[in-house]
């Protein structure tokens, strides 16, 4: 019996009202991406020993104009070069919520341009990565096939935008999987269930933003990072460095300014899938830090 159709479980705030400002922001230089001296994270280097298993990562995916910000593109590209080359990528984006767990297209299909109001060129972006049908079967086996739905949905901008920067040749098979819930503990458990993929050459990627309040972005020429955004980012960095899983799960009550940093939580929770898949990895590094448009944290995390 075929699985029930995937059910969307929330509607995201449209980017349309922000498109003009986002495009303008892409024309400005970013603030320094180097972490402050007190940042508890350390940057990975290309000299790090290659692990026997794939790390897991969480990245800030920006918006379509990220690809016009050369410094950000370079950071993502350098990060990818420092990682072991994956056999496949399993992508969990903030921009796809559907229950039950739903697997995207296992063949190359058109991208999902899940934004409005942007210049035409952003709707012509292509990323024709190979499909990953074998990975889809493996994910279904790990999660229990009766609990997994299938879809012909293409990659959304939370998936393809960073991949264009990281793997521009589009030569790595990619499978996108939905967020089946926004509850933190089930998403941590989802990551743990997917952890065996790391030993099979699969890069598990959570894609979102640690802070994401589109009503509080700074459209000025020299955007200022508000205290609430820097406080939340610093709290998250510290909790990650200490591997304080309980605090990261209960961020809405434990973190400073959580309601301002995350009026909705879909951009934060992909972090928990990556964290769960990391299992007991002690090594945590942040290859990208800083802010975009004042309050959007670019902090990206590598486990293992």
C-alpha cells in the first residue's frame, strides 16, 4: 500500500516583502567572518586529519542572493574542500515541513523557487545534481519504510543555494528529506536514526539560521547587530562547545532573547538533526560566523 501523501504542517513568512532589501544587502560587504577572541569555537583547517566517517554539519543558507556575495561563496567553497568528498548528501532544510518524514525526488527534477519578488535571474538558477535513489532506500530502511512518504519535490533554496557554492559541479547525489515536526526531541532522535549513514560516505546537512527574525533585519548601508541577536548566537556557540544537548533542545526557555531571535523555529531545528546524527562526537567547530543584514546569524557548525 503506498504511503499517505505528505502533509504540509506550516506556512513560512513570505520572502517577497523582503526581496528588494535582500538583493541590496547582497551588494554590500559582509562584516568580518573571523570569530571574536572569546568565541569558544575553533576554525577547521585543511591540515586536519581526515576522519574515518563523515562529519555532520549545520549551515546558514542565506537566500538566493547569497550567491552574489563572493566572500560568503568562498567561505562555503573552502569549507567543502576541507571536508571529505561525500558519496551523497542528505539535506534537511528549514523550508520543507511535511509529515510523515518525506523523501524528495530521487531523480534530477526542477528546483523549487520558494520565494517571490526577486529579480528574474534568481528564477533561472539551476543545480542539476544527480538523484540518490539508493540513499532514499537506505533512509527508508533506517526509519522504517511504513513511516516514510515519497515525493517528486525538487530542492528548495535552503538546499540548493549553499550547494551551488559548496559543490558547484553538481556531481554529488543529493536527497532532501522533510522536517516531520518542529518538536526538538523527535528531531534529535531522527538525526540519531540517520547516524549510520555517516559510515557510508553520506554528508548529513541541516540548513537554516541560528537567528531568523525577518521583521528585525537592518537594511542600512552599515547594518548593526542588535544585542538580542549577538546574545543568542553567543549562547548557542557556548552550548554547542559544551555539547549541552539539554539546553539546545530547550532553547526557547534556556536561551536569551529566544523569542526575538526565532519568532518561528523552523530555521533553528535543522541544527538538532545534525546534532543527533553526530552522536557522541566531541569535536565541534564553526567554519563560518558573523551576521548578515545585522541580525541573521551566519554561524555554521561542523560536528566531527
